[in-house]
């Protein structure tokens, strides 16, 4: 009798321990900790980069027309702001990039699921998707101009050709990492076919799919910049890529540096505002992120 009670107590203790392991303690991060660990480091890094930049200018490591001082780049920024063109230029590129990325997701997601779930389709077009993903997107600009002309259709075509393979391959990678146990459990409860894909496969593949989306956005943004630099026309409006090309044509190094910094700023901002919160939410829902 005592032995039975001892075994029962051991089982109860084991269950309690497993429950404790499963219960991830999520706490709200204090504002001061966020400031010290997340906000302050990138600000310090930016200040250090600007200081090094200014020191190189003072040291005359090269001519001023090759390496302009930070103040000259700031003057270019303020001039665009005063003229009212800064936000317009940024929005022209951001709106194109986001719209093209949404289209890439709408096309790449079902394509990736089809490749991941149908063996014959994977054998047929899986290598093609991998090859397209490694092909520099700038290679598509010239044929897109010939096919579609100098308008926004060319921009979106280049974005799609650069981003769709990344989105599709990211989803394929995520589906490949789904434990077979999940699929068997889904079939047991009747989640097969489209229902199993929506309720079992996609949620389980979400981390890999999200990584594919981040990479897809990077390809979208780079593809758009390449298209804006090469496809020059007044009908297209002035985007960040065209701003960079105008700086080159006018030998305006402060304008070139400003365009590069704005392109970098938009890429970082999209990641911080969209993809990083999504990634934290996915990791937290799986118990992989302790702090909130």
C-alpha cells in the first residue's frame, strides 16, 4: 500500500515538473530596460559611425568630393525637407515596395505550399525556384523594360521575380520542418486536405515561413532599388533609387550618401515595425521568448 502511494506521489511530482517546464513565465519588460538594451545601443552605434566618418573627413583620407562631411549630407536632407520632396520621394519607393511585396506573398504562398505538398510539382519546379532565388534581380530590369515599358508595371514585375521565389522557398523550408507527428495527429482528428493545410501545416510552418517573408521583403526592396536606378523616366516619379542615380549623374556625393542612408533607413524601419513584432509574437506563442 505504501509502495502504491509512493508511486502515485512520484507521478504527481513528475507531472508537476513537466507542467512547470511548459508554463513559460512571461513578464513585461520595464521601460528603462527597453531603453538600455534596445534603444540606446543602436543610437550609440550611429553616433560612433558619424564620429568615425567625421574623423576621416578631418584627416583628409580622400578628397571632399569623394567623401563629403556629415554636415553636407545633413544639408541635403534639410533642403529636401524644406522643398517638400523628402517624404514624397520616400513614399514613392515605400508604396511600390510594399504593394509589390504583398503581391509576391499572394503568389508565393500558394506556390510554396503546392511545391511543398505535391512531390511531382517539387521535382518539376523546385530547382527552378532555387535558381531564380539566386539570380540577381537586376538581371530582370532590362527585359522587363522591353516587355512592359517604362512604367510601374516594370517595377512590380522586377519585384515579383525577385521576391516570389524567396517567399515560396521559405514556406517550403518551413513545411519540411513540420514534425510528422503533427500531420498524423491532424489526420487522426480529421484535419486532412485543405483543412489540414490551414489548421495544421501552416501554423506549424510559421517560423520558417516568416523567415521566408523577411527574406522576400529584402529581395523586394533590393529589386525595386535596382529597377528605379536603371529605369529612368519622368513618368515614374522620383523614388529613392532614382534619387541615387540623379546624384551620380550630377556628381553630387552628399546626395548619393543621403540616398544610400534613406534606403538603409527604410529597410531597417520596415523590419523593426513589421517583421520584428511578428517574429516576437510567433516565438512567444511557442514559448521560445521569455521576455515580452
